[in-house]
C-alpha cells in the first residue's frame, strides 16, 4: 500500500524535500535551486523528490501524494504558480503541480504558498502543536506570515497572513513591494543588506561586507549577519535592533487584534539567530500589548529549515 | 408561544432597547443611563426592556430571551460584568444577567461585550449581511472593534478585536489605556477632545468649545464635532484628518493580515459623520494596502445606533 508522502519546499536558493511515513520524516534531500529557468527548477524538484523517496527506501509505487510549498501566487485548483521573483522562471505562470505529477505516474500533487505550508508544518509537527491559534512569522529574504485560527489555516480571499506588509512606520523605509514602512523593510534580510550598503557607501564603519567576502559570499546571508553580531559590529547591531523593534510592534498589533495563543518565529534569519533573537522580539512586544498579563507564547521553530518541507507533506495529507 | 426577544445596548449615556420578532424590530426604547450606581442602571435597563416589550404589544409571557451588550469585561457563563469605567457602578463586578433575569421571571439572559454585539448586529441584520469575513470598527468615546471570521465571531482568549489598541505610531500620543500611539488616541472622541483642549489652552483658535457651549454641552460630542467641521473649523479639520489617517493605517494593517471582505465603520462619531467620513477612511487605507486591487468594502453601518441593541437580540437567538 502506498504510504510515503513527499514534501517539497521550493526556495530561491535551495529545494528541500522530505519523505514522510506515519507523520515521521524518514528521508530527505536538499538541492541547490538551478539559476536557469522554470523547466530546470521543476526537473530539480523531481530529482530531489526522488532522492528523498529513495532515502526512505521507497519506490514510485510507495508514493501516496506530494505536497509542494513555493513562493508566489498559487492556484490551488490547478497547481499552477506565478509571480515569484525569487525562483527562476516562476514569474510567469508555471504548471508546477501537473508537471511534477506527470513525473510520478500521475500521483496527487498539492501546491500551496511556501509560508503557509511552513506555518502548517510548525502547527502540526513543530512548536505549534500545543495551540489552536497561532501566527507564524518567517524572517528570511523577506518576511512572510501564516495564520492558524481555531485550528485552521486562514486564507481569506487568497492573501491572508501578510504580516511582512503591515506598516510599522507611516512614511518609513521603502519596501520592495512599493509601499513605505512595511515590517519587511526593517526585518527582511534583503532590506537590511540594502540599508547596510547605503550606510557603508556613506562611510559608516562596518565589518559586514568584510565578513561576507571572507565567507566567499556576494550577499549578506543570515550567517554573515550572525557573525557580524557575534563580533560586535555596531551597524549590524543597530539594524538588527531596528528589525527586532519592528517585529515586536507588528506582532503586538496582530496580538491585539486576534488574541493569539502563540507566535512562532522562523525563516532563514530567524532560525539562524535563534532563541536570543526570539526573546528580544518577545520583549519588544511588551510596550505595545493591550493585555500585557496574557501575552502570546513567542517561540522559535522546532523544525528549523524543514518547516516548509514537512508542512508541504502535511498539506498533502502526510 | 414566547416569541419576543429583547436586545439591550448599555452605554455610558444611554440605554437602548429593541424588541425583535422574526428578525424584525417591532418595538424600542431609549433611556438616559442613570448617573447613580449599578442598581440604578440595572433598574433602568429593566424599565427600558419593559417599554420595548410593551411597544411590541407583548407581555412578560411573550418573552423568549434577553440579550445585553455592555462595555467592560463580561463573564459569559455567569452574566457578570466588571471593569467598565463608562457605566456608573460597573467597575466592580455586577451580577447584570441574573438581576435582569430575575426581573423577568427567570427568562434566559445572555450578556456579551457591547462592541462584539454591535458587530454581530451589523453582520446578521445590517451592512455585513453579504459577507462572511468582516471587521467592525466603532468610533465613539473610544474605538472598539469586532471581528467576524468565516461567519463566526472571533473571541480569541477573550480580548480579540481590539483594533482601537493597535499602535499606529510608535511613541505617539498617550492613550487612556496607558500605551502610546494607539488608534484610539487619534480617533476616539475623548482623546480628540483632550487634544483640542490642550490646543485651545495654548492659544489655538477654534470654534469647537463655543459650539459645545452653544449646544449646552460640557463635552465635545459627535454632533459638536460635526458642526465644527461644517463651519470649517481648522483645528477640528486637522484632528479629524489625523483620526482618518490613523483609521486608514490600522484598517489597512488588519486587511493585510486577514484579507477581509468588508470593514464596517460605526459608533457615535462614525455614524454621525457618516458616508463622507467612511469614504475618507477608505481612501486613507489605499497607500497601505498590500493587495490594492482587491480592497475590502468599507461601509457605514446600516443599523446606526441600533447596531448594539439589535446585535444583543441576535446573540440571544432573536
């Protein structure tokens, strides 16, 4: 009997897959995302899914379903994705679900938004298990969010959960989305990098770009930021302090509106900076909580960078 | 057969009751809230309920249930209320439900928060009827909010919906709740009055207090504000402009998080300023909407100052 569910987390830099049996991860694979085109990315997704399946000792006949979390706009009915600027070729509409299904003899493929899927992963298999009402905040290149209310993923009309684009400062920093003052403009890794580059160009001393080069990177990755913090770099401390203040305000506002049980902080930067970062965010919510004696639990993820892939398997029923 | 449901909206200045049969309002009464003590207020609630019942041609035997919406913290199980600074005697715990029930031969009495009840009124019998996901924003002395998600009132752990205490400006105006920068500190009538008094004391020219005195009031009521706007008073225009900006930002943030279908703006000030006020709030959301091509409908109430009393009857099953 087919019993293995594959979960796939598609990102701009990596494709993470897991094989799940009886709610346990029994195989996994991680491939770099090809910087080519949509077909190249889909071929790599199939290869990474096969590797997880093989790692679980399974064959194609053991596969019951595949779940995929991807950035961009997802049409759940067709499994098509579009509007993703991070994944090569995914700006235009791409038949992701049908293509992956065809590669696995027509197996059921469920496609959903990457952040929602990661929220489901933490809700059902991670730090969110004790709760029925929670917000997932994923601090990475940008800032994504997912809401579980009364035990169910909140979709709204398709775009619920976008805490990264709630405004923390009217007329504030320009966000990549075009608005001003979004949480993402203060807490997203890409925005932090842009602001740091402007400061450095204006003569502010910082180790950030020296650390980046020493690591052989051309971007200020989460580990570059973590190292700069460890070495006491003042500019990085200032920018991360602003990120924490922005996260505290946005999370408190969500709390005042929704009275949640828990907030789970993950994403590339959130996972890398870990518990100390999460505790500082928690403290940054305090001045803005309307019911301060009953705050939400604010927790790091349990699944770390597997939140998305495990959540994708969950969404596919695995 | 008992078929009449009474709905009661308890406020700091008035007690509004309706009698509902087959979802229609068939009687109503409005009494000033006695500025005495809890017993005086409860006696007046009973009198206003009897008057609505009599207006509907009903006798005590025709009464199937009573619903009460009140400011403060409500224990739904016991029908007790506390922590209401607006209603005389309601700061301490008051056995509101049992007292009213005893006055009507033990009829079922449901007690809930006034703003939630008003949101339910608009959702089921007013401007919210076409929708399953909406936010009610009640701009009066303070700013209250109620959320209907997927057709159900969101309670959270008891304090969901507090859009009035989401922060629109970090470190901004001091709110009566003790926090800084809350929506209520910019859009609540009491806060607008306090800020106007400070401006006037500092020598800013304004007609606001002359209009107040000419109307024989000792507070800047909604109608005082409306008259000052009509007469082009600059200070009032400025303060209402700030209120609208704050409402636009807070509503847009709620929208970005929840992807609602509709936002209904009511309350004493909201109802008094009406459609032009609501349209300006709608425009003030635009710069902050993450999905600007699918905004929520932003609407005035349909039930006006009966939202609360009708909603109280709805909550009691009428």
